[in-house]
């Protein structure tokens, strides 16, 4: 179990080029199941997911995110949103853990994905809210662009001994 | 690959009771390798990890975290810290993704762990900073209490169709 998990964690890379092949509903569900199995503070689950497969919405997202050009080629974008009415304090952490699960599931499914940061940049949050009709209490944390990979990257760890301390700082 | 990954994701539960058995250095390294393989905004890796195995430090952490009592029995605590000088904007998200990888590695290794939230609660950040000598530019995001499990929990997804929207909100 450990080996397979670590292999998937190392294999997950940011993939920005995709084939035209669509993503199956089964794969979408697997990614969402993984995301929602994440831990959350007091198990409040302050997350929502917008599954975007419509070409016009994808193109609009590509237009409003400064690094989102690949969305005009991607067959799928999942927008991870935080619900500030459920957890004002911990939604960013909880939704980030859910996002990492989603990305790992994508990698395990043989898909390529990339995390495009949105929150806390107001100049990204606002336009994306507008494109997707997201209400004020809900915050788009990121856009996850997903497709069948048309580029390959080597698995890797980025382990750095200098980032590890013992007993105290 | 998908099945094993999903199995680990579902198997990861919050485990707060542990046996007295210590955690091997090899297992600690595997968890840190997993953590540092996480994605981060512009690949800045704004994280540090404090590996605490000294009984006195563990007891002090147990004392200052309101839900940290189990640390007085745990053989290991890993403190995930964000470096605000590396990424003021995205360190919470990046360190949360790293934390989720760490928790999944723990689960895959057959260990039990629980994420104890620290930031953004000042009344937790301050005392923990003091116990571990953490400088002002570094923020303890959480305490991860880890041990060989002495309680069992069923694997689960928390998939909820009501948290999924299509094309737009």
C-alpha cells in the first residue's frame, strides 16, 4: 500500500497539455469522492465543487485567469470553492486538503491536472465569481484544469533535509 | 493504481489513540518525502517541518493545544510550518496540500494520525511558537499527532451529491 501511494504522490505533476478526449463521468465521480474524503476542522466539510465541461464556460474561465490559457483546450475544469458560512476560519486549509486528494486521484486515473490559484487574489476571485454565478459567501479557491495528458513529466520528490528540524526550531 | 490510492484516501481517518511503539526513522522520512512532493504556488515550497519525538516537548505541546491531550501519549508529532517570507499569499494552501500528503503516507504506512489546527488562532500560534522557539516569520499551521494506532475506524468517503454543481453555481 505504501509503495503505490508514494508512487502516485511522486507521479502527480502539473500537467497543462491535453488530448481532445473527454473525461468519463466515472472518473469525475472518483475524483470528487477522493476530494470529499479529506479531513476538515470539526469535520465541517466547508467545500463545494463546480464541474465545468461546457466549452463556453471553459473558454470564459480561460479568459479571466491569467495562467488559465490551457482551459481553452481542457475537457474539464473542477472549481473548488469554500463556504465561509460553514467555516470562516478553516475553509482554505480544508479545501486545500480536498484539492490535493482530487489531484492525486486524477494522477492515479492516468489524467493530467494543474492547480490554478485563485483566492486570495481579488482580481481573480471577482471575475470567476461573475463567470460562474458564484454567490458572495462562497469563495472560489482554485481552478483545477484536467485532461488526458499530452505531455509527460518525470515522477519526483522534492525532499529537502534543510526544511526539517528536530525537537524545536 | 487508482484502487490502491482511493483505498488509502478512504482509510485515512483521524486517529487519536496509539500504542507505545516508536516510529522508525524510515517511516518519518517517507512521510516527509510525501509532504514535500506536494504542489505549491510557483513551486515555491513555503514549508518547514519540525519533527518532535522528545517526551518533554511532546508533553509541552499537549499542554498548550486545547485538543492536543493525545500528544502526551503519542511517540511523534510533526509540526507543519509556513514560511511567510517565501509565500505570503499561498503558504496556507501549499502547506495544507503537503499536510494531506503526509497524512496519506501515514495511513499507507499503517500509522494513525490526526491534524490539530493551529493557525489562524492566535491563542494557539503564540504558545506553540514559544514551546518550539519558532521565529516570527514562520507560522505553525498545525500539529500532526502520529503513532501506531490503538483504535480502529472504518474507511469511508463522505461524498455528497449536494456539494456538486454543473457548469455554474
